[in-house]
C-alpha cells in the first residue's frame, strides 16, 4: 500500500514508479469525481500556504481551486510581502508557517530555498517551480499523455528547446514511467548533467531510452509526443537576446512536426511565446495540440498530491 502522508514533493526523482502511478490513478479518480460534481472534503480544516517569488496563472489558480474543492483553503503569499522580502531567513519562515498551516507550496528562483524550506518545516513542502525542476507540471503532463495514449511505457517524447526546469522534470518523469525521451537543445543549453545522470539511471531500471541531441528533426523523429517550453524562462530576462539568438532553428512548426508519428500530440506547459518556440498553427491545431487539457490536468494532478501528502 502506497502511503505518501507527510512527504515533500520537491522532485519526481524522490518517488518510485509505484508512487507516481498511485498519484496518477488518484488524479484520474478525482477528475471523475469533479465531473460528477462531488468531492470527499478530505482536506476540511486544512490550510495550504502558497509562497510565490515569481508570477503564475496556472499554478496559483489550480492549487487554490484544488484546496477549496477538497474542503480546505489556500493562502496566496507573495515572497516580497512576507518578511522574507526583508531578510527573514527561509528556515525561520518554515518554522513559523509550520505552526499555522498544513502544507507549503512554493515557487522560487533557487531550488536551494525549497530544500531549506523542506529541511526546517514540519509539514509537506511542494515545489511549485524552481530553477531546477517543475514536478507538478510534469505530473499533470503524464496524466494527460496517459489519457490521450492509454499507456506511458514505450512511448517516445521529444522535447525541443531549452534544457530548463520543465525539460529536467520531463527527463526524470518520463524515465521513471518507462517512456523514451529525446531532447534537442543547442549545446550551450543542454539540461543539467546531474539530471541527465538521474534520467539514465531511471531509464536503465525502467527499460527506456534517453537521447540528448542537438538536432530537433532527429529528436522528433517518430515521436508520440512533441513538447516545448519558452526559450527564456522567468528570471532570465537579462540574457533574453543571447538566448533567442541561440534558439533559432528550434521552433516547433509545421515542418518540424512532419517528422513525428502521424498521431503525435503537441504539449506545452504554458505560458507560450507564440511565434518563438511554437507557431500558432501547431499550438492551435485542433487534432494534435492538447495544451488546454494539459493545463486543466494541473488541477487534478495537484489535487492528488494535496490529498495524499497533506
Ligand atoms: N505552467 C505553469 O506553471 O504555469 P504558470 O506559470 O501560469 O503557473
Ligand atoms: N521554464 C518556464 C516555465 C514556466 C511555467 C519558466 O521557468 O519560466
């Protein structure tokens, strides 16, 4: 029996295949419950503190609605409005919040701050995006792929673009679940070596394959899923010009998707910079693009995380 109560959710690497599968199955069950219009108020009386150091649409709204659907409530706390913004330490903030609330979700610049929060909080800490990973997003993505393709094991996902937090979490999530992943990035923007190492180890265990390439065409060849994300992430505005230059040729467009399987699906964590990493015709393609279902699934996947951890 899988029991996740009290655990942190910082990266998918901390979870086994069985635990991730249990989270996905719970999410599917909660999604069906929402369609029926009924939820067990399993989080009645529980409060989630949500700390944001960066902007958010999906993460903020889906966590807030998830808490209220499950009978609890969420507090939206901007980093700069807390004493954190005036230099109170992350450790002290973690100790204090642990006396008031039942869980902390945080979106931060530095992953180290999440680890510090988790170290000093007595309650679960959930990663709502850091510079290193975005596990809530990828849990929702796996849920979406499972719904669209009925299986995960053996599928090929191609990620084209920046070796960023989303790419890192896809490398971990796909290989944990037995999916093959091919990443195409310019040399300078490869995913982190430590993450590639984790993915290789997972792949060995789950019987999948990892490719880190430079050619988008090669990565997308025969893919079941094509995934991209912005070239310039939040906090990278200063290097935007240089990055946009480096990513020429990495756009997911009508020409590139021709290399994928006929029934490929297109995914993007959003927000999209239309005309940069993806063209309108690909993201708005009514047959292949699943980005709105993907965004919706943030709600159901996070409900599973909240219900099982809190
Ligand atoms: N995908 C995602 O995390 O979106 P937000 O930045 O809007 O939360
Ligand atoms: N890589 C993007 C993801 C946004 C959800 C960023 O970090 O800005």
